[in-house]
């Protein structure tokens, strides 16, 4: 009986040892297997303000680049002064860089060139950081699924540079101050939005989205609920489709929104003040300028120049130097102004120069010069371009309407 008990115990110990050995072998196999990762987030703490060494931002970027899990870089110091360019911000499983200290400022003035953050990996976000004085871009985005939030970019050449291969880009609740360009897009990018940001005193433009030719397969960049203050130009968009909606523009120096080419919708924005023009559609095709409110501009509220099939509808202009202008448009693809209200223009309510737009159900009230001024365009040593607008049921109040030497305009007008 004792012999049998000892045999059972021995067998049990053997089985237990075999199980332990098997478990250890399985663990080692999984640990070294290429591509095996855990979803557990790894956090790397930045606690050293130096340019290199343990605890620095540079060391953190190297660590996350080699990690096989999603990672967070926690910046826990107030100021980092870069001396040389940082490695790329990349990790196949995603990187979240977060400023924890008040300000978490990165001073890049010592860099010779290159971006501060080169976003080369997907699923990357930057939050709560201040980047200042960079000679090139603060952030270069050339990957999918990038998000920038609650960040300040100040006195850089370009705040955020979005490359052609980027998509699913979201820029929200950031401050772009005194940069040459706040945000610049090389192309449209799928599912891209710029929302609830503040742009202030940017030297060329708050947002610049321009390329040489349009692409019929482009997605639209959504630009909404932002505030642009004292920029040279608020938004410049050329051949990249944009939906500019519900933004505030204050005291731009040259223009608040300037669009060129195809694919622009400017809708529901408020534009206030500035020695500038409000919305300029230049050589635009099929642009829509709809339901905007413009007040106190020194020059034109809306200028449509050299454009075709552009719709100017239901805009409200008050106390601007001039209201609307249509200049040298396409006679075969005419633009239209319908149901706009222009009050207290300091000079002319609507100017038509070498163009033949459709003007329908517009109101021009208390213009200080002409409600409608129509003029042919005579280029030097060239053929005269006649203006022949089609007028339908407009209300020009008591303000005078100019007549041209060629008959027709006065006969077409309807005063209500």
C-alpha cells in the first residue's frame, strides 16, 4: 500500500514538472516570436530637458520607434531646447505624444532645417505641446490617421505641413500664432478636417491649400468653426476642394478667403473688418459663396474675377467699401448673384466690369454711390469686352444706377 502511494506521488510530481517545462517553452516561444505584440500601452516619460541622453525627448522617440505595442510619450518638463533634428515620430501600433507640464514648450530656434516632428507612422497624435521658432515646419505629416489637438505653434515657417500621401488628418483646438503659414496642404487627403482652431497674425496665410492642377478624385477638406484674426490672408485655396463653413474672420490684411480653380464652397462664415476684400473667387470654376455675413470691410465684400459658373447667394453685406464685383468672367458660363442683401455700401453696391452675370432678386439699400455700376473693359491695345448683365427683379432702393453708352442695361433693370 505504501509502495502504491509513493508511485502515485512520483507520477504526480513528474506530470507537474512536465507541465511547468511545457509552459516555460510556450512562453519563450511567444516572447521571441517575430511580430507578436501585446495591446498593453507602454508609456515613456520625458524628464530630461537636454538634447540627448536618458529621459530626453530624443531618447523617447528612439524607444517608441522600436516598440511593438502602442506607446505614449509623456513630456513632463516645461521647456526643451533642441540643438539637432529629432528622429521621426513612428510606431506601427500608434504613438500618442502628450504634454503634461504647463506649457511643455519645445524651442526649435537652434535647428538649421527640417521639421521638429516628422510624423512618419500611422495612428499618431500630439496633444498639449507648444512648438516655437522653428525654421521649417513644426509638424510634417506624411502618414494616415494623425491628430493634433490643444497644441500651440508659434513663430514657425509652417505650423503643420500635410503631405500628399497623408489622409484622415484632424487638426482641432490648436493655436497658430505669427507663423508664415499656419497650416499648409499639398493635396486634399481623405477624411481631413481643420476645426475649432485659432489662427492669429500669420504672415502669408492662416491656411494654405494650393496645387498646380485639380484632380477630379479629390476629397473635400472640411474647414469649420475656426477663428482667423489679423492674418494677411485667412484661407487661400487653389485646385484643392474645400468646404469653408462657420468660421470667423477678423481684420485680414489682404483677403479673408481667396479661392482659385475648382471645388470651393464658402458657406455660413462671418467676416468682420480689415483693409481688405472679404471673399475673392479668382479664375474659379463652380465656386459657391453662400449665406456669409460681411461687415466693415474697406474694399469689396465679394469679388468674382475671371471666373465661371460661380454662385453668390444669400450673402449679407453691411457697411463695406463696395458690395459685389464681377470682373472679366466667362461669357459662356456666366456667374450668378441671387438674393444677396447689401446695405450702406460706402461706394457702389454692385460693380460689373467686362462681365455679364445674372443678377436676380438682390437688394442694394442706401449705397452712397451707385447701387449698380456697369462698365465695359477696354484693355490697352486690345478689343473691348462688353458688360451685359441680366437683371431680374432686383431692388436698388433710391440709389442711382449707372448707365453705359451701349443701350440695354437701364432697360433691363427692375426696381422694386
